[in-house]
């Protein structure tokens, strides 16, 4: 029966994959990325769960005549931080899945929102 599908082994791999993905998801809450916009006037930090955890604005950016620019910098910073956090999450989930799956077998994690 060489090459036969061993359902017990497949089930074990699926369970291991679920466990590793759940662990990685928890770990992503403590991993962060920080981006800057406007030459460092705005710094945004997001975690691997794609949540903004910190927003820093240089006090010089609070001049009334600069309000629209500041708003644009904040929006750009938040979007960039969320993109980086999503990239981090995809990479970490792929690593977790790859450590369980046979070499060359890729899994589409988009169903998990990644």
C-alpha cells in the first residue's frame, strides 16, 4: 500500500495546522510595525492583528493652517501601517502553515482574512 492516503496522518496534519495557526494568530497581537509619513511628522504603529495601537504626531504639525495636510498624513500613515501589518500576518501564517505542510504544498490563507 505504498503511496496510499493515510487518513489518520492527514487528520493529524490538519489538527497540527489548526493549532499552529491559532498560536500564530495569538502571537501576532504582540508583533508590531511602525511607519512614518511626512518625514516623521506622523508615526503609526499597528499590530499583526491589523489594529492601530499607537499614533504619534509631531507637535509642530498642529498648526491650524496645516490641518488638511496633517489629516492626509494621518490617513496615509494608518493605511501604510495596516498594509505592513497585513503583510506581517500573511508571512507569519505562511511560516506556520509551511512548517506543517509537506514541501511544495501551498495553502491559500485568504479564507482566514490573510
